[in-house]
C-alpha cells in the first residue's frame, strides 16, 4: 500500500533519513520504533508529503506522491504534538476539518469523539486545553474520516490510562477492519498486543523490518520490549 | 479554497488589530480633510500618511499573522489539499481583509470629500500597495523559519522601501549630477512601489512643477496613458512576482 524506496533526507549536515526503503501493506499494524532523533517522525512526515525527500520515491497505491495531494484523503494522521489555531474552539476545529474534507461517500466515524467526551467540551478554546485533551482532539481527527491508513505519531503520550485504553481498543477495532496502521512509540509494552510488524530505526537508517512472530522466535523472548532489547544489544557492540 | 479564505477572514476579523487600524485610518483621513479648507491639499497630506502607514501595517501584520498561523498551515498541509491552494487562500484572505480595512478607513472619506479621478487613483494605489506589501510579507516568512528574524526582515524591508530607498536615489543623483539622469530616474522609480505610487499621485496634483526638470520628464512619461499603463503593470508585477516566488518556495518547504 505504501512503498518507500531509497528515501534520503538531510537537515543541514544531519542525515535524518539515509536510504530508507519500506513496504507497508494492508492489514498490517506496524510499530515504528527507535531512539529519539532516529528519523521516525521525518519518515512519517515524508509519507504525508509534509517533508519533501531529497531523493528517492514514495508510492501510495502504486502512485508517486511527489506531485499528488489527493492521496491524503485516504490517510488519517495524528501528530506528535497537535498544534491547532489557538483561538478556535474544539467544535470549530471539527467543523472546519469536516468542511475541508467534505465528501458524501465517507461515513464519519465519531466513536472516539463521544468516547473521549469531547462533545461536552466542544465550546472550549484550543488555547485552554491541556496536553492530554489536545492529544484526544488529534486522535479523533485522525479517525474521523474513516481512512484506509492511520498514521499515529506517539498516540498514547500524554494520555491518561483510561483514554489510552480507549484509544488502543479503537486501534484494535480498526485493525480488524483491515486497515494499515503505522504507530511510533517509545513505550514498547503498550504495543505488545497490537502490532504485527516492527520497524526499527537508528540514526536515520532502517535496522530491521520484521513480523513480530519472527522476532519472537529469533530472540526467544515473548515480551516485545525484551526482544527489542536483546536485538539492540546484539547490534551495538 | 473558498472555505479556507472564509476561515482566515473570520479569524482576522476577530483580531482587534485590524479594527484598530481601520479606525486609525478613518480618524486620520477625516481629520485631515476637515483641517484643510482645500480638499486637494487634504489629499496631499493624506498621501504622505498613507504611503507611510499602509505599507508598515500591511507588512508587519501579515508577517506576524503568518507566523502565528503556522499551526493552522501545518494542520492543513496534512489534509488532502494542494499546497498552492493553501498558500494562495491565506494570501487572498489576508490581503482581502487588509484591503477592506483600507477601503473602509481611507477609501470612504476620500469618496466623500474628494470623489475626483485623483481621489480614485489614490484609492486604487492604496489598495495595490496594501496587496504588494502583503505579498512581500509572504515572501519573507516563507524564507525564514525563525519568527524574530522574519519580523526583523519585514521591518528592514519596510524601512528600505519607505525611507532608505529615497536616500539612496538622492545620493546617486548628487554623485552623478554631471550626467543626464532624468530618464534613469524614471526607471529607478519603478524599483520602489511606494515611490511609484507617490509620483503617480503627485503628477495629478499639479505640484510636479516643484520637482524641476525631473518632474517634467516624469510628466512626459507617466502623464501619458501609455505611461499610466506601464506604471500600473509595474505595480501589478510587484504583487505577482513576490507572491509567485513564495508559492514556489512554499511547495518545497518542510513543515
């Protein structure tokens, strides 16, 4: 569904992405992990066209995204730090997004909006919201248009355990529907029961991309965090 | 595209600064026309005020506004929207509301007290200058990520167009006063939209006699219909070129 081929991106001297190639398919739930500054967010942003790669191509459904923008209607994106116009209310932000992405064929998915209780906060201004509530708004917007691909950047950071559980349930339900889900996260144990594939990045390079079962049998560990840790120990002398 | 323009305009109208700007223009233009017994004289005083204040407010307000809407831009870029359309909608929303503010603040008094061709010309030039400086602000912001640096650049650009440029021209004229520079001066004046606007109005106000031989050359050139068309085309180019460059840059920008 998403094919990344030899993508390179430099920020000044720093190589944020160094020859990264990835193939992501439908029905997969991929965890994108790696240390801070390993290029996870840059990779996600280049898939969204927010960052333009220096070289390499990214295909979405076999079509190059370089000069395309329509493909983004199949993607729901939840940013790491949700930044919204400060003097709009929650309700206005949602109305704006709905009117921008208006499409009669899409059935709006407002499950999360209700489950997070945002309907009761709809006339609060964005500048008064806490970090967690902002995250909730971002999550709801990502799921709102029922997209085929969900890209979630640190989805559970800043959410309380209840909200985090609601979000995980929701991700699981969407996975069952056969969507492609890409998650980046630091907290590995959170992802244990969700993900099917792991992509590990370090210093802008792709270290490995494997199904989780293969990873478990290779390392002999059942816990995801331990499996990753044992691989990291092996790769770093 | 229309929707984003609508959102931008609503957002700006909620912002008190534009309201204050409109009121300021309204009060100054009304008082200028009421102080002078001759409304042509009032127009002249107003001209100097407008050519000073309008570019300043247009460029500074636009720069700050674009920096403050970086969140909004980021949000829109991840949506199925064309980058060019996002940027142009911002531009049309911003320049539309600034022109509206100018029209209400200065345009209505001009239409009341001096509804002559000269008055209309001044109205047109004020509107074009507003759009030009909004476009320059777009070019500045797209090139600098840092807010303080961007606003600093905007202030310097205004300083250059409003004050320094005239100084430079005077300096050149004095240094090369032995040579016939009158035709060159006509070309140089096209390099600054504020000067171009000032010359166009002054020529109609019959004070150009005070400008000596250069004034006569100006009158020869800008006084004709051909000259007028050339002048307005130049002003239009001053809108289109910075805007076009900023669109090209914004399409490739990392957010």
